[in-house]
């Protein structure tokens, strides 16, 4: 895939720029030797790699602002990086980019149990927030599966979701404020420890903007009281359509479970071979988790069971203990590992309305057969956010391209079915060129105008989100 | 199926394109229920009434799509018929504002309104899945979509929500619905000071009992809490909460009907209805509530708390002097000293709303950014000019 052409003038001034960065930061906070830079050449989308010009690791918002000011003066593009767990190349640098890494800004600054708010530096991991809040009986609800490693700054950049967002919402719904360093190096405080920032919803615009609008150095997060308990039920079906209909029926019955996960047969088979969770032999299964007091869990699970009975389940196992809960979740949690054991894979992130779940799964099966690639589905069913995993062989010439084409076809189908390209992973580099399948030219143009309002010189995170040709045309027209 | 209001949308877009070319200005008008919010606008009326109708409702997906001009009442009735509601509890402020018109779906999202449940469920912006809108050049845009999760491209939906019609004409809203719990119960603590009430509300909200309302009425010294859930389990949960609150006082359990009436009063800001004066809606850190309340009382005003103390409603007398500002500098100054929060003048005389910025002025960097965004959406500034200030 084409990447923006690096600015030769910037590349030629590398030594000078490195010296400039070293005037702002302590020596160990500027990474410049090739071997160390290797660690920053890609994120979790490993198919694309590029060593950045340099990596700068600020230790404060003031240092980050000084770096941004310097890059503005020198007209050097900037790529922010949290923990590098993006699945879409959100943190893929250009050869002429100074990468600003958040690794030194990794502290949970404050947990306020009275207001149920946390103040967190952007490089702190998602899980560290919940750990810091746990003694107060609180946790940070959005829980992307990379939560052990991924950073809060990255979560804000991608508006990350997780398994529990059906009940608790995504990052957007749990973010109260952010410190944003503008591309010119100005520090803006958006929102705060109160609800609803004044004026236009700039926080909403920054959340999910994939590092295109500025650099987030700190976030103020809403914390949620921990539930008293949680237990899942596992339900097997003899068709994906029945499982999909059951999901809608559960929700329509007024039960909004905290998690509602779906696995199809290829995924069940792979997990069984990998982690031996002893899942039933069926076409599709749901893991539905209820939470609350013991009595509430029982009530919810009883209602879920009653609804599920209408769809002729081939298996139904209600967890009665911690051990049984762990066993039910074991396969689901091993799903990505299981697929990894089968080969390299691309993880898609399309969304469709729940009512078209069966339809899209049938279509995905047909597409995968046509490409001769194995595709399995495991996803958060309550919100229609699909994660088809396309297995390929990176060592086989052309196989990656084939897998990408297969993925593009699936995502376009999601859009055609009233869905979208990405539910929680972001567009990044990976889906940049597919944006034209979802948006009309004038819609992209207005989004690019919003980008320009924040970043008039387009220095932030080049090569992400917008199709390269559209960006060129927009910028030429603007000049 | 194409919604019935698409033709009306096309006609409005054509009118906007024409106006942009001839330097005309518009005042966007929904039902008029919130028309006195912000500064008065001079412009041709641009009515959304024809953008009416529910085009999609899938209870099993918790998704509804409707024209922006659809009466809120119609949406709520359709949801109630399937055991659902709008989770953010949009309140009816007509009695407070002295307006007559019908609240519309678009108005709720464009004004970014939420009621007492905001503390648990979020605000209107948290429930918007997508929008259709016309920009200042008359081009129709789709933002977001109708699915529950969507991070494709920059989030235009959030920018439009709460923009008070200053970025574009919203023509359609796709939103997330929520099931109506089987039962509701109220708890009341009596005789608490503001500070003691704040502590009691924090204790309740920090519990796992999913408290969906927490308000304090200093006039009657009543601190109200609300829980919702399964009918047969709610008494147990209420008892748990009573036990938890023991250090703060003896909580009394209200019946569903009593609690319903109390929470409607709080949502509709009934304590201030029929009383003259300016009404401020102050969003702040709960711990700062009692401090602002003292400032308001020193101005001869009265207050009450919602959102567990995160929302302070203040009624401040409007003076007759030409320079009267109904406490604007005092309240906003106190917030600035405390390091956060903002005060919105929700109700005030026309003269007061001209003298005092109804929306809290932003820091210079944020204001400059806001102006650049306005120009991106509406280069000629034809939509609701001046509504939000500068």
C-alpha cells in the first residue's frame, strides 16, 4: 500500500533535527540509533513497517508542547505512539516523522473516589487505571482485549471499546477531559472533572481522531463501581441465524447483559483444538454474561435461558461457580491465540446491524471460500461489531494481498448492509483507501476541513484515515 | 425504504445552497421549546417540522432513526410501546422556560439535553449513533450511521450534538434506545446540609447498586436517590442502599409513584418554575457544589443539586440596573478559582442574555478552534449566527 512520500528536505536535515530534539529532552529520551528505532517501525499491524526519523519521549506536557513547537518551526511531521497495539497501523511512522512516544508519561496521577474520576497520563496502560481504582471499589469500564498493554492515549485516539461496552459504553462515553497539545505546541485543556464540557463537543471530536488532530498527553476518566459479581451462560445453536436472532430477542426482552460474545463454527473448532475449553459441537455459540448481586444474576440468567429456549439451543450451560465461569471464557479468550496458531491472520472490525447478522455471516463464508482462505468469526454480538479473522501465510508471496482483498470485500459488504468499516479498531493505514466506500467525496472533504481546523499544516500523523489521493486533491484545492 | 422526510430534506438543502450564495442568514426552528436558550438570532426561519417521522425502529438492536423534526412525544410513545425509552431522560423544560412549542428529537440532540439519569447513562451525545445534516453550502452529509459502534472517520456526530444549530441543519438522528426497567424505587434522606448531602450521594453513587438519580433539595432538606431494576429484587436492593447510607442518616423508601413524581419535578426544574429570576445550569465537580451554592445564596439566590452534585441549578434574581448580570461574574469567577466547571444561563431576560454570554466563554485557544470549526461547516456563517456567542 502506498505511503506518503517522505519530505527529502526533512530527511536531509536529520542530524540537525536530532540536535534540536536533544535541546528539548534529556539525552536518553531521544532515540536515534537504527537498532533502537527498529522497535518503533510498526504497531500490531506488522505487515507495514517504516523506521521513523527519530523517536522523542517527553516526560511532561510541557516537554511534549516544546517538541510540537519545535516540529512546527522545522515543519517536521509527527506521529504519536502509545503502546503500539493498534491493529490498523495507527502508529505507523513515515521516514520523515518524529515519533512522539508516550512511554515516559505513564502515571495514574489521581484516583478521586468521591467524584469517581481518574486523572491519567496518556502512556498509562488501560489496566493500570482499573488496578489503581480497585482499592476504592471502582474500575475503568472500557476494556479492549489489549488492555494489559494498550495505553489510555491510544484508547482516546481510537475511541476503543471492549467486551463490556454494551453496558458501559466505549471510551467516548467514559472520557471527561483531555489535555491536547496542538500541532503548534499550544496546550489546550478540554473538559475537566465535571460532566459535559462547554461549547462545541471538542472532546468528542478528539476522541477517536487517530492522532490526526493533536497530541493527547493526559486524560480525565470516569470510573464505575465494580459489580458485586458476574456469571456467564454458554448457549450453542445449530445455525448462526438462530444465534443472531437470539441476541436480538435477549435485548428486546429488556435484558442488557454486560457481555454478549459470538463464535462461529470455524472459531469454535480452532479454540477447541488450541485451548480445549470443551465447547459443544455446534454451528454458533453465544457467551452471555450477567452481573449484579447473586439474586440479580440468577434472575437475568433465568430470563436469558427462557429467551434462548425459543431458538432450540443444542447446548446451554449456566456457570455455577468461578471455575465454570473461567472455563466458559477460556475458549473465547484464547480465540486470537488459536487463530494465530493456524497461521498469520488479519483481524477485521466491520459492523452490521444485528438484524443482518446471519446474512453477513453467510456472505462472509461465501467470500472466504471464493478466496480459498480460512475465515472465522468471533465478536461482540450485542452491538453487531464483527471480527472476522482471515488466516493467511505471510511467507507465501501474494497471500497477504489476497487476504487484504478478501477483507476489503467483507468490509464493503458491511457498509452496503447499513453498517460501517470499523467499530473499534479505527481506520489507520489499513482501511484508509476504503473510506471512499463509506463516504461521498464531499463528506470526506468536510472531515478533512475539520482536520484542517485543528491541524492547518497537516503535520499530525500523516497517511492515516483519509485516502491519499483525496488528501492531495483537498490540499491542492485549499492552496 | 426511503424515509418520507427525504424530500423535505432536499428542499431545505436547496434553500440553504441558494442562501449561501446570496448572503442570507437562517434561524433554525424546531418546535420552539428551547428557543430562548442562548442569544436571539436574526435570520429567516428555517423550519424542521416537515422533517418528521420515525423511519426505523429495531427494539432488538436498541436503534431508532427519525427525522429531526419528529416530536419527542411521538418517539417516546413508540419506544414505550415496546418497553423502551431514551436512556438519558430528556426533560421537559417548557414550564421552566415559559415556552409553548413541542420539543423535537433534533432539538434535544442539538441542545445536548439530558435529565437526572445523565450521571449513569450519559447525555444526548452519548446516545447519538449518527446524523444527517446539511452544511452551510447546502450539501447533505451522513455522519456516523445506525450501528451501535462506529469509529469510521472523524466524529462529526459529536460535533453537531450540542452545537445549537451553529454548524449545520440536522435533518435526521439515529439513536440508541434503552429498555425500561420493570420497577423504580426512591429513597429520601432528610435534614442534611449541602455538604452532608454531597457525601451521602457520593457514597450511594460509589456503590454497586446502580443508582440512577441523586439530587439534593436544600429548601426542603431532602436528598433523593433513585434505583431501577427487576420488580421482585428492587426491595432488596433498596434495603441494601438504606444500610449503606446509615452513617449519613435514616433513609426512607418511597413508592414507585412517589419517586416518579419527585424525579419528574427534579428533571423539569420544578423548584424554580413560576419564580422570577435568571436560571443558571452549572456543571461542576460535586465537591465544589456547596461552595458555589454559598456564592449563589450571597447573591440572594437559591439552588438545588442534581447529578449527584455534579449539576447545580441556581436561581438568581435579575436586578433592574443596566449593568446587572445575575451573578455571571461571581459564579464563573468562583468556578475559575476552583479550577473547572462551567455555568450556562438557561433562562434570562432578553436584555440579560445580550449583556451576559449565555454560554460560558471558552479559553482563547478553544475559542479560536471553535471559530475555525464553524467556518469549516458553515463558511458564510448562515446558521443561527450569534446563538452561542461570538
